[in-house]
């Protein structure tokens, strides 16, 4: 792959997914493209580019390529401090007369560990405040259909459990005969896994959220696009709801709807309760 071809692929990926592949990751891109090229018997990067960008067959191949390009490496309770912050806000929300089910959103959920971790947090919060009704739902979205299929199964290897406490593992996971771990049905039934390209966020019919959790996704985008996406997410929060992102994922952004959460361990923002901020 020469420099011109790399820039051509860079532009296509950013246009269709928002992901910006740096020059340092050219070998990663070549490896991912090579996987699909070998499957199709195509040896030339330019020929493959033309195949991917033309007609219905190109659209189908693009879907297959996205699966090769998607990063799915994650784990339960990744960055525990962020989930602790969510727990505090969820307990607060559960004690307020919301008049509707509690709603959470895992954006870029990959293979589902993040979404199920949020479900564990809500279940524990319900116990903490003494509520018996389990009136909540979790949206979980990702661009990878393969990752979503795995997430729906809720079946994981032991290396994905690193962030869980022993008590959480015993309570919410069951070891299978082949050594994997199955998420409890009580959690699986609370999560709705749906395919969504983050660039099509405006089309998502998700509103009035109490928690939006979006970690380790924005780092793949340019700064201007990060700000644009965060502004869209902020507008989906209910008053008093919280947006959680990865620490350091963006430093030069603010939104009049939001105020920073006072916790040095996390990067999170709460939507203001008052309407004066909109005037």
C-alpha cells in the first residue's frame, strides 16, 4: 500500500465511520484489509477499494470489512471509578419521582460487558435504596453486528472478568462446563442491543436518558467530531441525567446544558435541572 492508497482508505473510513486512522496505524489497516482481500482473492488495494465503493455488492462487502476493523477488546467494570460515579447518580435518581422507568445508554458497547456492568450497578442501587421494583432499561449500541450477536449471548471468557469483584462474579455470572461465564438472565433481559453507526446518532430514537456511558470511543475521532457527538449526546439527557466519557478523551469542550461532576477520578457531566441555562 503506497501513501496515496493509504490516504484514500483513510478518507473512506473517516467518511463512513468517523474513525481517523493515523499514519502510525497503517500496518493495522493493511492487516484488516488483507483479511478480506484474501477471502475474496483480491491482491491489489486499489481493486479492493473500487470493489467496496461500487454497487450493492460493495455495500455488502463494506459491512464485512467493518467487522474486521472494529475494536472489541473490553472487559467488565472497565475503569471502576466511572461505574462508582454512575452508582451514586442512579441511587439519587431512584429516590426521585421520575414518573417513568430509569433509562441508560451504553454507546459503543462492543461485546456487551459495559452494558451488563451498568445493569449490575442498577441492580445493586435498587437494593441499596430498598426498592423491589426493577423498573429500568438499558440501550446498548455498536456498529459491529458480530459484537452485538456475542453481547446478546452474554457468554464470556474468564479474562473478560478482570474488573469484577468476586461477589459480583458469583452473583451475576455462572460458569459453564467449557469454562466460560454466562451472564444471568435477569441482566440480559434488561439490555436492548441495537446496531448503530455513531455518525447516524441523529436518527437514534433515544431520549430522556438518566445515564449515557460513552468510554473509549471518542479517542478514534477528530476533536471537532468529538465535540459534535458530545453535543448530540448532551441533548439526549433528561434534566439531572449524567454523561460519562473516558478520562482525558476530550479537554476543550463544554456545553451550556451541562456542568462537570466534581470527581477527579472520572470525566462526567450532569445536565442542569433548571431551564435558565437555555436562555
